[in-house]
C-alpha cells in the first residue's frame, strides 16, 4: 500500500472512537451506475461518505479480443481494434498498423503519413473534448459541457464519416497506408473545422477553468506523484499531469511527428484539475499539428506497396503510439503464417486503473467518481 | 530494425540470463527475475523505470522431425517432442533516459507454471500479471492480489492457452436465452 | 481578491450566450443542433443524403449488398461464390454455398448467400477482398424486424441490388469503381486481345510451321514411299 | 360542531401516535409515530388559536427534534432500525403507576373544584406578545438558556471532532 | 359557516390546480431552456391527438410524460418498508401544497372576505411557511430509509443534513425582512414594500442573495442537488421509486420550487407589485407569477451551468459563509433600520457587507485558484 493510502488509513483509525462506533458501508458502485463510464464496478467501503477501500472490478465486456485476433488474418483484426477504445478508432488502427508494419516493413506514402497524423490528432480532439464533457458530468454539471463537446465532436465525426464511411468504427488504416483517399473537398472542410476549434476551446475555458465549484471539486483531489505514476505504468495525459515529460509523439517520433512543432503541457500537482487542464491544453497543441499538416499535405497515393496477402516471417515486435488515453501498444508474434501467433494489446485505460484505489482512498465517494472520470477509461479497452 | 545493446550489461552481471536473438529478448530464470528487475531499475544500469507491457505467450509442445544418420550410413527420421512452455513477457522502457524497449521473458513450464511477480518492482505489473494469471494460468509468487480479473471468479480454465477448447455455447446457460426458448415453446416468441 | 462566484458568473455568461444564440445564430441553428433528420431544410450540402428516404449521407457505409448488372438479378449477378469474403469476414457473418447445374457442374454463382446482419459489424473487409466487385456497402439501415431469431438473416435475393441503386447511394464511389472496372476490363481485353493476337500469331506460326512441316513432310515420306515402293 | 369533530380527530390521532411511538419495535417507525403525535398536537394548538405555538411546535419538534432522533438512530448499530430483541419489561409496574398518577394529579384540582375552568380569551398577535415577554420579562432565563445551548454546541463540536488528527493529504513534518 | 367553507375552497382549489398545471408547464420550460442552453432543440415531437396541431413546440410533452408515469409499473423493492415507501411521496407533496396557500397571491376574483381568509393574512404566515417546509425533510428521509437501498439512504442522509443546515441562513435572511416589515404577515410584508422593494437596499440585496442560494439548497436544485446526485448516488432518495410515486416526488419538488420562489418574491420583490397594477388589479397575480418564473429561469440557468458541490464543501459553505454573512446582515439591517438615514447607512452597509463577503471568500477558497502550466518542447 502506498504512502497516501497508509496515511488515509491512519486518519481513519482516529475517526473510530469507542464511544461512537460507526459501521462501514459497503457499496457496490456499478456495473449499473450512471458514472462508471460503462459496465465497470467499484466495490467501495465507505466510512460515512469517505472511501476507506476501493476495488475496481471489470471484465463485463470481456470478449477475448486477443484470442479472436489469433484466429484470423492480420487484416481481419483491424476492424476489431476500432472497438477497443471506441472513441479513438483511428489511433487504435494506427497502433496496430504500426506494429504490423514493423513485422513486415512497408513504405507508407507521404500523403498517407500526413493523413494518419491528421486523423490521429482529430481523434485526440474528439477524445479530449468528450472526456472533459464526461468529466464535468461526473462533477454534476447537467450535460452542458458534454453537449458543447459533442457539438464539436459531431463536426469531426462528420469528417471521419466522409473519409472512412463510418463515424466511430472507422477501420481506415491499412498496413502500408490507408484504405482510401479522402474525398474531394475534405481537406478544406477539415481546415474549416480546425480553424473554428479554438473559438470553442475559448468558450470551454471560460465556462470551466475559473468556475469556483470546478476548482474546489478538482484541485488537490486524487493527487498522483510523478514517480508513482511512472512506476505504475500510467501513461498519456494522466502521466503528464503528474509532471513527467513523456509523450510518445516526442519520444518515439513515430510516423512523421518529428516534422511538426508542438509542445507538451506538463502539470505540477498531479490532481484532477491538472489532468483536466492538461487535456484542454493538449488540444491546443493538436490544433497546431493539424494546422501544419493540413497546410503541408502533398498529393499522391495513400497506399504503399503492400503485398496482397500479409504474411510476415517469424518474428516478434512491439509497436506503440500515443493514443489520447495513453500508450497504446500492440505486441505481435508472427510465426510465418497469415495469422498472428500472439496478438496482445497494451490497453492504456486498463493500466491507468492500477492506481485508482490509491487516488480514491481518503476522499469522498463523490470524489471517487470524479477521479475515475479524470483517469479517462473506456471499458471496451479495459475489458477487451 | 536494430536496437542498441541494452541487454549486454545484464548478461555480464547475470550469467544465468540468456539472450534470445531472434525474439530480441532476455530469458530470465524465474528465481532470478526479482533480482534482475531490481538491478535494472537502478539509474546507472539503464534506469528501466517503466514496465510498459506484461503479457503471456503459450507455446504448445510440438513434434520436431530430425534426420539423423545411423552409424551404418542410412538416414533415419527421429521424432522428438519439444516441451511446450509459457512465457511471461515484460516490455521495459526508461522514461528517464527515453530508451527502450528491453524485453524480459520468464519461461515457465506449462504444467503448474509459477513465475515470480515483478509487481513489487514495477507497480504497473499488478493488473497485467493478474490478467496473465487469469488468461494463461501462470501463478505469480509475491503478487499482492492474485485473483481472476477479466473472467468471472467461478470460471475454470485459461482461455488464452492455445489448447483451450471453448464450450459449445456460452450464452446458453447463464443468460436469459433458456427462458426465451421456454417462452417460445409456450408460443410467445417466434423463432424463425 | 475577487468575490466568490465570479468564475461562476463567467460561466453563466457562456451558457446565456449559447441560449440566446441558439435562437438567432443561423450557423448554430442549422449546423450544430441535434439534427432531427439530415434532409431538414437548411442542412449543409455535404451532409445531405444521397436519397430522400434515408437519413444517411453519401459517404456512410452500413451493411453489405450484392451487386448485379442489368435488370435480371440472377442473370447479372457478379458474385461467383469464390468464398473469399466468407473466409475473410472478421465476425464470420457470411455463409455461401456454390451453385451447380443438373449435371453437377459448378456454374459460378452462389446458391446460398446469407449475411447475418445481427452479427455483421459493417467493417467493409468483404468489399475490400472481393476480386469481382460483387459486394459493396449499402446505406440502408431501417432494417429492424420483430423477429430476433433469424429475422436479420438476409438471403441472396434480398441482398441483390442493381448497380444503378449503388450509383444512387454512393455516386462518387460507384463511379470510381465503374471506371476502375472498365479500365481493368479494357486492360484485360487488351491483354486478351494481345493474348489472342499472340495465340493467333502462335497458331499462325504453328500453322505455318505445320504447313511447313506438311510441306516438308512429303520429303521424308517420299523415301518411305519410295522405300515402300 | 366542526371544532368538535376536528378536536376528536386530532385527539385520536395524537393518542394513537403516542401509543404507536412507545409500542413499535422498529425504532424508525416509533419516531415517525412520535412525529405524527407532534403534528396532531400542533393541530390542537391551532384549535386553541395559538398559531404561533403551533408553528413553533412543527418547526422545533417535527422539523428539528424528530430529525435529530432519526439521526441518532442512524448512528446506532442497527441502521435499518428494527431491533428484534425483546426489551426487558422489568419496570412495568412503576410505569403503570406513573401513567395513572399523572392524569390524576393533573385533573384532581378541577375535579375537586367541580366547575370547568374558563379559558381566557385568545390574545391577539401572540407572536408580538411572546417576543416582548421574552425580551423584557424573561430576558435573564433566555440568556442563560442561550448560553447553555452555546456551551452544548461547542461541546458537541469538540466531541464530534475527536482527538487531534492530521488533515488528509498533508504530511506533517516530523 | 358554509360561506367560509366556500371561500376557503375558492382560494385553495385554484391554487392547487393552478400550480399543478404550472408544474407541467415548468417541466416543459425547464427542458426547453436547458436544451437551448445546450444547443439542442428540446421536446418537440408530441402532437395533440386527433387534431391538426402538430408538435405545438412540444407543449403536449408533459401530458405524455404524465400518462407514461401513470402507466408504468409501480416497483417496490422486496425488502422495502412498504408503508413508509408509499407514504414518503405523499408526504413530500403535502408541505409544498400547504405553503402555496401562504403566498399573498391576490386572486382577481377575491372578495375582501376571501382575502382575510387567505393564509397569507395570518399573523405568522412566514413562520408557518418555514415550519411546514421543514416537514419536507421528513419525506426525504422516509423515502431514503424505506427503500432499503444504500444509495437511497446516502441520499436521504445528505438531504437531511443539507436541508437542516440551509434552513438557518434561509430563516435568518428572511428575518431581515420581518424586521423591516415589523411582522410576519405576508400581506403586510408586501404592503410594506409599496414604497420600495426590499431587494433595493444593501441588506435586502444581501439577504435576497443568501435567501436565493439557500432556497436552491432547500429545494435540492443544482449546484446543491447532492441528495439526488446522479453521478454519485444514482438518484439519491428516490432511486427505488418508479411510476406515479416518482411523479409525485417530481411534482412535490417543483411545487416546493414555486413555493420558495413565491416566498422570495413576497419577501424581497414586492409581491404582486408592478406597472399598471393600480389600474388593473388583476395584473397583480400575473406579476407575481412572472417574478416567480424569472427566479425559476435563473434556477434553470444555474442548473445548466454549474457542476455540483461536494458534501463537505456544501456544509462548509452553509456554516462558514452563508451563516456568518446572514448574521452580519441581520446586524447591518437592524442598525440601518434604527438609524433611518439612507444616505449614511446604505454606503456603510454595502461596504461592510461586501467587505465581509470578500473576506469570507478569501478564507473559503484560499487554496483553489486557476493555475498556469509549463510546457516541454
């Protein structure tokens, strides 16, 4: 048990007094609960309203994605990756394509590289806006920030639909490029969306960032130190909110990210407010990338010289990308057939749940909901 | 793809550790795993502070046919059974030095597989080792909370093993399926 | 130091602005509101549906359909029941049986082609792997039935749609596909023609050779004849 | 006539509420029955044209004392309220004696006098009178009471606060 | 006798029926306003059956909702306390219904006899108001306890703690008006504001703001809707209620909103006073309702904007911010009323109150402030 949990437990023992014996209340929050972000359960033990212990329970959506993928061809798993983190199908696609392209190197054409970056950053906007909306919903705002977020998300989903045919389950990336080019006029429409986005962010920040209730509810709630975060494998905005400068777009420089100038916002306190603000700030940086990518994108093919049947030689690889929720990795073992011998997804939201109990203990049940919201999980990915 | 030789200091420090060049992974005997892990986290040994990915791989026993020459010069085909194994794979990165991945593998037998938990070293293994325990059946010594994680507690078997045979229809017994069928028999639901 | 509640007032200004602008801002009225239906007047052009009776746009994909050329569905069916899509379908929702004539000869069309829409996940892999451009994605989604066991199993004749229909729902994509097919066909024909020409040439050459051989034949035969004589 | 009917209804409710309050095994039910009794009592006050007292009765007894009792029950080990153990009835004799003696003592003087007391005419503007009485005639007892209550409040806070403890999330330097 | 009864009915029945139908309208209004705040359209699909009237801006929606509620199955948990589970929604409806009669609405057809009979004419109308609304707490507790659900119980306990705490600033801020008007008769309070509404004095404004905030908490409105905090405890004390019992809670809640807004209008906003009332007395009623709806609009607006406070912050706000401020306000008002020199007492009063509020703000959010962030290249 970590230090934070230990101090909380100590203060709890002080509350217990012989004269006023109070019992603990065990509440099973979920799997049917409005704010567990899907079918997720938290077995919470409460002293009054204070969380004494919390155990996350999941697996309700488990479909053994990995086993399924080991039974089908490499390409056939691509649409299933959409369904991992169904908010970010584009980055899921990318992570899988990246790992597969490490198994069997295929040159990705320039235009496809740019489109990949554009899609990934648009996905990041989708994820972060919605996350902020959901987070505020967990705080008790009656859907207003969420619907503002969805208003913007809708525009981006329209773009996704026009490019890939589907709004959420895009299934757009292929080993060596993209399934198809974007339709005519798409780049101009994307440009319009990107140009209008800062106005929305301004509105969002005005609505939320100085709101005393938001400040009071999120600051110094669920504090996670940088060292603890690294040790617990926390990745993504949650890690950077704890002040650790580790963004795979900078570290691994996959794709063509080294061509874009963007900064990585870092939090200082590692509390819920930082996690929320880091996401807001990251969106601004994503807009910078989008701006440059839409400006520089060349014409040309979007599919590299991929073999008709994807059949890598026996080898193993681990490919990872900076998905909006954290490090999304694919560990593939090829055995020389058309099916992967081992297919493993490293789901960021699953591993980010490692520290949930440490963050929640000592706070109230209302904070537990907020902390869970700030972790940003999607059960499709946690349970796989 | 060439990666720097991060593994070489480990091999020098721990002679029992082997290097699998094809998989580009360090094969660590389970009894040494904790020591190797703790050694690796030291700043001057690479500062591998971030264990990104933990998973299992199941290798079934397989038959290998080998030609061998008899002393009299005729050839003979010898069928030899290679024992299967379970591997627990750790992908390590260093946030401090921005290096990685260094792959660590614990290889354990398929019967009663017991690996050593690295959760005390890297907290990020906690849920992932539980998952390996759940889906592959590898038990981890020293894990603080080794329970099933994705499957339900009453579940038997380890679905990610290659020889796992799934039951005919999961949905039949525990879901309302049966009730629905019963209703159908009474003429309330039409099944095409 | 400000009074408690100043940030709240700032936020309230934002919501009030949205409230007021929802009535007066044209952009917001037409673009950002929940669209009741996409064909609602004033909806921007790029989201307009291809047909008036669906709510989906020309780019969206839904479930697969089989294409046929010409007016007769079975006459012009493109599918040859090669079963590649059946094998590649990630959720395994396609079931195909080949068709045979009375003599038991395979006649390059499916006898049974079923897609279970309750299983299909609209991933479009079948479209990609099809070498015959026989299967494409529909945009029709009003498919609900009261029958949950098999009501969503679409059979061959339900799945067959004409190429014109495809042009109606996905004009751009259909045009591109037709162009490519025409090009491929032209290439194939050219190849065929070349092959034919080559064959012809070869045949001619062969014939010529044969003729030559014929011509030269008597010569060796002569001695035989002679020999025989 | 209407007053008579109302009186009997309210009295019946009050008596029933009181009986239920002492007879229910379920503590929460008992408290709710007691609150019913308080409410009926305030109805009786209204009938006496003492609407100020009636309002205060509701505000203080139903709104505050009742809630306090419910809170107290929530702090006991049986949060659900039903305690199936039989309570010992050892004091029943003295209880009965008390129950008989109280009305006798209260009702004895008028019974001996033989004539019912004449109720005084209901004073107008009871709130104002009460206020001025409290502030002028009974100011010292009022202040003493206020002091007592403040002391009790501080004591309650001290008890609830418990011994010195660290605020959560802050590590105190050793 | 009969005449009195008839008069009573003539007052009570229109109030009950009128406010109940206003409830339906208010649910529609709330959904519409929230929808517009959130860039949605809101309910607009229900048409009047058997007529040409399609949609009607969704005004028929509440009727459809009501029918739906009536038709729904009434689910009582197996382990619930059946009797209390049934009584709680009814009890939650009674107090707001009763206090609505205490509002000094000048019904257009009211005769002098009827006006004298109105509960608002009681000497202790305001006190009665607070007394009866405190009963609401019981209903909430009853519902939370009787459901045998942990969320319900948590919600019930939260509600009780919250309502008891916020009753104090509520009463204290009303006390300022009672002091100024010299009585608790609702009609007299309105009468006392003939020259000037109490909200237009520094202490009146402060009292109004405190009253309004406390009334939000009393009626469990956002941002104080902890007892029914959806994201935390599902629906709080009415988690286990369905069908018509749920509708009754809903109705009770809205009637309480009417009642408390009506009281705010009475105490601070001059009751039914407004332009042209002198010429057309019937307008008084309209003005009264218009002011109520203005307050309700603000409530909806707040609900569309704000997240929810936490329990400890909620209690802290009541005890450490509102209570001291309302106590101070009481002194300021008393001093100003005694002084009776507006040119002196107003600026001083305003300054004192503002200073106190700022000082309390500072102590209240000393550690919560927006931050600046660093970037790594």
